[in-house]
C-alpha cells in the first residue's frame, strides 16, 4: 500500500480527547489542581474574617412577592422544553444546524455550528432562553416595576446558564484543554482561586498597573486635604492660562483617575494643555470612621473645594465638572448656593452623564426595594459598604460582558490577563459610607425628591433646582446603561439658566473618555431649546470624533480671559503649600 493509501485510511485525531501519551501528564495536572484547592481551603480556614470576601449573590434579587407566580409560569416552560426534546426523536441523522443562527460572540467557535452535538446544545439553550424571557414578559398580574425586575432576573439567569460558561459544554474550552494537556484548566483554576481569595472577579492582572507610576501620572500636587477628600492642583504646561480655573468632582463611588488613565487618554492632561488651571477632588475610600457621613458632608466638601480654589488663586469664581453621581451632588450644591445668593462662585457647570431626575434611571432602580436595602444594611455593618459589592452590582448590569466573558476567558480558557488600564480602574473599588449610600438610594433613586422643590435640604438650606441659572453644559452617552440618555436629558427640564446639550457616541465611560487623538466615535449637537429629547435628536447634527474640542470652545465662550501661569498657578507656590505629589494618598487607600 502506498503512503497516500495509508493516509487515506488513517483516522484523524479527535480534537476533543487527549491522546494516550498525555494521560500521565493529565494525572499530574489533576494532582496539582487538588494541591491548589487544598492550599486555598487551608488559607480560608485560617482567615477568621473572610465574610467580606464572599461574592455578591444574585439569587437574592429573586426574593420578592412574585416568586410563587414565577414558579407556576416556569412549569409551562419545562413542559414546552420536554415536548421539544421529544420531537428530536423524529429527526433523521445527521442533525442539521440552523443556517440562520443569530450571531453571538459566546458561540463564535466554528464547532458551535459545524459539530451537530454542540449545535444542538446551542439551539436548545436558545429555545429555552427565549421561552424563559417570553414567559416573564407575558406573566399576568404584575405591575410594571415588578415585571421589569423579573425580566432583569430572568435575563441574568439565562446568561448564567449559557452552555458556553461550562467547560464540559464549550468546544473551545475542551480543545484548549487538550492542546495544552490540561495546563489551561490549571491556570484558570489558579485565576479563580486568586479571585475567590480577593472576593472580586479580576478583569486584568492586578499587578499590571500602579497608581502614580503608569496610571494617574499627570504632574501635580495635593494642596488641600480634609477627612473626606484631597484637592489636587495640576502643573500648567502653557505660558498663559484661563483666568477662571476648573475643578472636577469625580464620582465618589469610583477612583478619580478614570479622567487620568494615561497621557494619551487623560482628560486632565488634555485640559491642562488647553490652558486650564485644573483641580481634581480625590475622595477618600470610606472606613468605619466615616459611618456618620451624609449628603450634607459631600455638598459641604464641594463648597469647600470651590472656596479653597477661589481664595488660593484670588478669583471670583470657578468652572465646575460633575461626573455621574458627583454631578447629582453638584446640582444640589448649585441649588444651595443659588438659594443663599452665592451662585456667582461658579461661572459654569458641566455635567458628565449625570442625573437629577431618577424617574427614568434604568436598571439601577431595581436595587432600591426594601429587600435590597435590608441586604445593604447587613453588608454595611461596619459603617461602610465594601466597594466590591457595588462593583458586582454594576457588573451585573452587563453580566454577559463584565462577568461571564471573563469567567470563560480567565477560568475556563486560562487566558492571560489583558493589560487594559480602563479595566484596572473598573476593578479598583471604593468603599462607600453606609448612611450616605442608603440616603442616596432612598431619597434620590427611589423617592426622586431632588426634583421636588424644597423636598430636600442641604446644610439647612431648602433645595430648588429651578433656582440654578448657572450656564450648563450637559453631556450624555447614547448607549449609557448607568445614566440612561432619557434620564440625563431631564436636566434640560429642571435648570433655568442657559443650557447646551451634547449627545456623545458610546456609553458611560467611553462616551466621556474619548480623546481627540483617538479619532473614535462621534457626537451630536442640536437645538438646545428643543421641547423633548426626540425633537433634539431629530434635528441634531453629527460630528465625527471627540466632543472635547466642542466643550473647550464652550468654556472659552463663558470667559476667555487669560493670565500668566506663575505664582499660585503653579502647585505649591501659592498660599497653599504642597502636601504631597499627585495623585496623593487617598486614591491609593483600600
């Protein structure tokens, strides 16, 4: 027989099975895996305070009065599923996968379509998922809030039960394990045990970045400090600077350096290059000493920062930026200043994806019912909420992308972590003062009191947003799932001064952090007197690229006066001496 003939009769190796020669190596892999799990278990047993390391349990989201109804409706789903499996008996081999299967990156491996077994698994999952979601949407006897909560829970359940999340039903995982002789599974196990020890899902290598070394590196000094925040002043890079300085209030639920990731992405560095004297507030991550911190304390901190800058530079007023929840607080601060006749302290306000009216606040409103608030109270027993719980909540809003994608990549495939600064920031969590966090959820998200005139007070001053006449620049993200576009638009309805609305491409982070040099996304401008968002969008003009140049043009329109970049414009050279180099201690505290 010729060589060609031999090749014709040789059976191709099965990519899903290890060869006999590899069995000894697999035995070694299993032994090492057992050793790793034993060491982890011993480490946990020796840790007397590992309760905070438990990951947030999504099962609690299902504990509501409609659970019984859910169970009744679910029985119909399984009856339909049984009929489907029975019908498979009539199929004649070979099984033909659907040619029009929708694209889903979870099922990108060719074997999900080409291999009949995996194609059947995928189609079965798709059918049952559709039935699950349809049953939820059509369940009788539910009001709209209850139905929304049930749909959210069903969607998360469906994503968790995807066959791509299991090693034994994911062809890519099986092939990788065979190719690496089990080393990929061992590496993934190491990643998983490390994350369990940290109590947090890792998106990147936690050792890939160091704050102040290769992230948050814009030069500056901490020039002021309280028990709640540090104030950073950045070094000028231009000969002359705008007379009116800028102070940025980042979200107090995150680290400030989302706006200073690296020189190429840094909004801070770019703003300094445009000639602005930039100050940044760095909030302190909460500990037990902050158990009594409330709404008034954050508003007082914003006023303190504004007054500190005015005194330091000898100026009448400042430009302000409030990002996300800090924008909400900034609106309250402006309303308080207006009520006290001190509105002139702020020359302009810019809102990055911020909300004041929470009627249309999206899926985050699912986390303000009594059961969730009771859970938060239990988790916040020390007087603060561990930031890992908050991170898990936000990740759950995009569970497929921010949870299960990394479960598969990190744990099942054993992939190396990507060196991605944005994901590092996303995992650099901040603890929250328990009393203030609950107050925010109840008064704003649940009861929507900020838009009711005089319903809330700050520093003994009743708040009415209609009194705010400060020129406002309102930026929203078209695909924002944290602060939905329709919700951010409501700022246009509640402020009384001149307003400029800008719609940015992308979402809550990429829609804001979009430097001009990247040449990404787009933005829309339009009629700022439009009565509705739909009217604004219908007449809006699209511009390719970053919206930052549009914003600095707007800032120039508010006040174009310049002064020399010397004296107090240089950090530490004025009345406020430098405490330490940027980014300061607070951003590094855990």
